[in-house]
């Protein structure tokens, strides 16, 4: 009788031990997949971040990008001996050639994002004399002048994303930018403004662009202080 009792006790103990072992295995095996699933989640997140990045790049390169810009350089009959020390609107480009301040930023955007460059040029050039430009701009803004632009073969239809670059003139866009935005149909296009300025920032320029292009998506722009142009990159 005692032997049968011991046998039953042994069987019960053996059974509970094996059940414990199984449970602990189960715990281990439950932990493992969950640990590895965390790992795989991280990997998936990384992968999805990579994919998103990849998609974004594809999105940009798939888009047809135009970088249209205006500046005094290209719209002023500067004397032949003009250099970067003569005018605040001229900088030495990264290739060593003279460039306009806004053009410098336009070039950087082209380098990083890609796209076609388009210099916005007025039929009537602006004076090389800074004060005369200030005066002319004041008059153009006051009278709501829309200066005539030089004709080009620009086909705006082929672009989805349009960077618009300009110097800040009296806290907003110069009037030739108004001409450009009014002349071309930018409906449903994405507009990304960028500007250079003498330290007072983008002013009301982004809001003014949005007002002129109510059917375009105008993103927050990039404002670069002319004096800090060399670190604009
Ligand atoms: C007519 C005129 C008005 C300007 N008004 C402003 C202004 O309101 N705020 C500012 O920070 N800079 C102002 N500036 C400075 C220009 O925005 C700055 O020099 C710009 O970088 C010039 O770019 P660009 O060389 O491409 O023409 C003005 C310049 C001119 C010629």
C-alpha cells in the first residue's frame, strides 16, 4: 500500500515537473518570438523609413521641377567691370563666376533637388543704382504695376513643382514675381518659395504668393540672408 502511495506521489511530482518545464519552455518560446518580433518591428520601421525616404526621392525625381527666379543680376545693365565688392546683389558663385544672390540659392536647389532653371527677366531692366531701384520698386508697388516680362518658350504645363525665387523688396515679392505668377497658370501645382534678403526675413512674401495663387499649394519657403549666403547650403 505504501509502495502504491509512493508511486502515485512520484507520478504526480514527475507530471508537475514536466508541466513546469513545458510552461517555462512555452514562456521562453513566447518571449523569443515577441523579442524577435520587436526586432523585426524595428527592422520593418527602418525598412519603411528607408522606403519612405526612397519613395520621397522618387517622388521628387518623378516630379517635373522648375526653379524660376528673379534678381537684380540678370535684370540690370551692370557695367562690365562690376564685381562682388561693387554691388550687394552680386556674389562669387561656387564655380568662381559672378552670380546674383538669389541665383546662388537657385543653383543650390538645382544641385540638390534637380530641375530646370528659369531666370525671370523684365523687358525694361532695372537701374544699376540701388537707390533708383528702391524708388522704382516703391512706385511699382504703390501703383500695382505688373512689369512686362521678356518672352520665353517656357512650357509651364510640364512642371508639377515650382520653386519661385526672389529678393525681398520692401518686405514682399518684387513686382516681376507678380507678373510671373499672373502670366502662368499654376493651378494645382506645388509652389515652394525661396528668397534672399538683407536681414529682415521673408516679410509678407509667402502670404502674397498664396493670395496670387489661390489654387496652388504654397509651401513654407526658405529665406536666406544675403550676408550669410556662403553658408546657405
Ligand atoms: C528695392 C529693394 C528693396 C529691398 N527691400 C528689402 C527689405 O524689405 N528687406 C530686406 O531684408 N532686404 C531688402 N532688400 C535687400 C535685398 O532683398 C537683398 O539684397 C537680396 O539678397 C538681393 O538679391 P539679388 O541679389 O538676387 O537681387 C531690398 C533690395 C532692393 C533692391
